[in-house]
């Protein structure tokens, strides 16, 4: 039997607050769900005979301030699995204290049961075809990344090597500014057998040689419509699998399709977080919509009230309803002007403002 290796990315372990509660074990249920998704992926790998797992970055979410309540459940997971599965992880930008990869600022460096990659490194993929895996950690710019990739071609035969990086690959997400990092540019710098990119939370393949890995699970409403999960990589193919973690679903988009009826909607909504936008709803209508979604099995619901009146009684809901649309515009602008660090700062600010308006 041909044995694969496991590849996942953008796990973003964090005590997410949306639809969260504390479990009987004292854990944030959203974090517990992420760890459970990891466990399912590792079990799938073992069932297929594989024994090596690679992560393409952003295991953690908060830069430079990972709390014990987040670190310890993650450490416990890797401690449990390290004697069975080899776990190798490159730091993404969220795993680092600064925009540079150093062992001092790498949150993965002392994580038990994990091999943290701080510099370009070559690994045996342990699959047929004498395939190697080259892993390059986060680089502060596209220019720096391409330079490191070119230097790394001397470390192993590129045509027999899979490359794993954490970088903003163009064409993965709609509405995100391009950085000039196309599949062609990547392959020109490093003519690998296959190239896998972490960073953007959507799985997509560009032919059979360049892939965006995508996030392991959905994490926020910005992940609506993206393909999350993990990859099993074989010598001759790449297979994507979804986890059982809840997805963020925009019901409004689903209802635009005339083929969507109550039965098909229930299938999609069940077990997921569902969002609906309603113009000038009454409290009774909001309650009815929430009850309807819950009856369909939604794991969580959000009814966004869009107010058209000018009186002050509706102004509050109008602001709350518009926060996400404004958030998306600001994040795109922030990333274009100041890169990922500025975009993350803005995201945190908007998250706090949205919470205050909803409270």
C-alpha cells in the first residue's frame, strides 16, 4: 500500500469567542473542536499507513502572547501523538513574535513532540518515489522568500522534492490584493515536484503542481465559502478531506440559488454556524428566524438586522449589521498599506467594537 504524508495549515489555535462556551474539562469549546479536528486528521493518516505530518504554518493565532490555556491543550495533543506520528511544523506569521523567523520568537520552538523549522530544511517524505520535502519558514517579504527558495534548490533535487511554504499565493482569495506570487513565479524560483502554500484560508489547486493548503477549519465569518480541511499527499496524487468542525455558512447566499429549498438548506446548515441578514426585522421575526435555523440543527446562529429607518432606535442595529462589511473593506486596505501585521491589528479592533455594539 502506498503511504501518504499528512499536510495541514492555518490551524489558528485560539479561544475563539463566537459561539463559544467552556466545556466540562474547562476548555474553550472552539479550541477543543480544533484539537479534535487535528486528532481526526492524524487518525486518518495512521489508517492509511502514514507516519509523518507536516504543518504549513500558523498553528497558533495570537502573535507573541499565547496563553497557557491555549498552549497546554495543543502541547498535550502533540505529546500524545509524537511516538506514532512525526510532526514537523514551519512557523507562519502568526506563530512569530515579530515578522522575522528566529528561534527566540518562534512559539513552536519548545512545543513538545514537534520539530519546529527555523531555517530551510529537507525531510524524507517516507513515501514511495524517493520524494523529499523542503520546508521554508515565514519570510518577511515576497522578495526574501523567492531568494531563499532559489538558494534551497541546492539542498535536494527540486524535481523530486515537495516544497512547503507559508506565503500569500495570488488567486486563492477573491478581493485580496495580489503580491506577485503566482504559481509560475514560485515554480520558476523552485521547480519542485509540487509546491504547497499555507497562509490563505482556502484550499485550491493550480493544476497538479501548486496548491493552497487552506485552513484546517473555519474560524470566523471571513471564512464563508472557503474550502477547509487537510491533505493526504501521495507520490502520484493529492487528496483533500474536510473535518467535522462547524463551518460558517451565509444563508443569504444559499437562498440566491433557486434550487435551495428547506430540505437542501437543512442539510447544509446542520451542525454549522448560520448567518442571515434581515431588513428592519421585529424582535418576533428575529426570534422566529433563530428558532427556524436551530430546528434545522444549526450549531449557532447570527441574525444581522439591517435598519433602513433614520430614528435612533434602529441606529444601533444598523451599525452592528454594517460592521462586518466595513471590516472587510478596512482589512483589505490595511493589508495593502501595511501588510499582515496591520491587518491583524485592525481585525482585533473591529472585533472589539462589534462585540460592544452587540452587547
